[in-house]
C-alpha cells in the first residue's frame, strides 16, 4: 500500500488490490474527508480517554488461563469456575485452591496480570423523520457479542456508561450522523440504526505490547462496525488494522492493511455480511509496542461502533 492513501478506500479499490470481487462494504477514511472539523474533534475528545474506567474482563480471562497453564491436569476443573468469575458473580478467591500452590515465581507472574485496557460504552438509536435525523440515547444493560457459545465474548459483560460530556454533544452527534448516512448508503433499505459506541484506551509497556485484539481475527456480531476511529497515538508504533476475508474453505486472508493515524477510521461489514452483500469480512489489529521505551508507556485511544440496522 502507498504511504499516503487516497480516501476513501472502498471495496472497489480493495477488489483491484486482491484481483477478485470484494462485495461487502468497506470504507477507510478520515473525519476530514467526510466533512467534519478533524482538528476540533481530536482536540475535544483527546483528553476523555484518561478518565475511562479499567476493563476487568481481560484480566479475569488471562488469570484463569494462567492457572490452567500451571495446572494442566486440572484445567477442566478450573474452567468450571470461569464463567462465574468472568461475569463478576464470584471473586478470584474462588481459585485459592490453585493460587496457594503456585511457586513464588509463578505467583509473581500472576501478579503481573494487571488491566491494560480502559473502556466505556454508550448506546443510541438513530433514525430520520421528516428529513431530520433524530438521535436517542438508550441504556446499555449489558454487552455480549453474537458469537459462538464457546467464545468467551458471548458471555455478558457490564461496562460503565460513557459520561454525558463524552457523547451527548454536537461533535459526537455529527460523527454518529455521518456513520448513519454511510450505513444507509450501503444498505438503502435501512430505516433506523442502533449503535453501541465503545471508547477504548489500550496501554503498551516496556516488554509488554498493547493489544486491542487478543482474540485474533474476529467478527463482533453486528451488521456493520467502525472497528476504530483513532483519536490518540501516544508513544506507540505498530497497531496495523487489517481487513480480512474468510474464504469458502474457511481460510482467512488479509485483503487490506493500514496503520490508522489520528482522525482516520475503518467502516466495514461484519456478521452475516456474506449473506447480505456476498463477502465474509473479519477484522484484526496487530499489537503495538512503545516507540520510545524511556517514556515508560504508550497509548492507542479509539472510538468504535457496533452497528445494527432496522429495515
């Protein structure tokens, strides 16, 4: 790919790159290109991420996986407790049977498993009536992705709701309206759109890369997604966004990759897009490392959308 993209990159451009038709919608673009004041948006939203609450779910999953690696012969017994612990119904004390048998070095490794991702969520319903786009905020009671039952992401999670100051303002409404129009453009029969906005801040540390997608290439279980609108890149290198096609034989191929800069975003088809549009798109972002280790830590701050349409 050239260093300087010509926005927007769409499925037609990606088709030319891979030499075969890509039918599901893709837009790689920027706030500036879609007519927003990119400088003002980044200046306004950049400070919000430092106040986001920590996401505990990655830590819970990794702690259980660590215990399973230490006690492989008891892995199934440990797994029985995973769901209740992951969803916050019980505390880590439930695993005392195993933690008290860890060696000193193993316990030190366990203690190093600390939160590295901050997150908040907000949900909106958007429609158009008499030529006016209407936005209504809705309560997010819990969050679960529509993935297979053995995928931990199918378990319900509860995240803190984004503060009013973050999402109930003219700039954020303008951004959502742009995505609403884009969704309707690729799916003309759309009457309304329900969007779940995810504010996410992921940390990289010395010897520990930041990772937005620990699950690897995946779908989110929505009709469409904005996998990321990058707001801040602080002392990091890497973090390349990948658009992936799952082929008929089940293999996956990266059909487009780009390191999003501040103000750039990717919109694409997600779950069931192969039925609606004809190509099964997945997504991933590679881990990112510190650009300068003497600075201590780095951050990649994004806003993502899970988008479901009402027709």
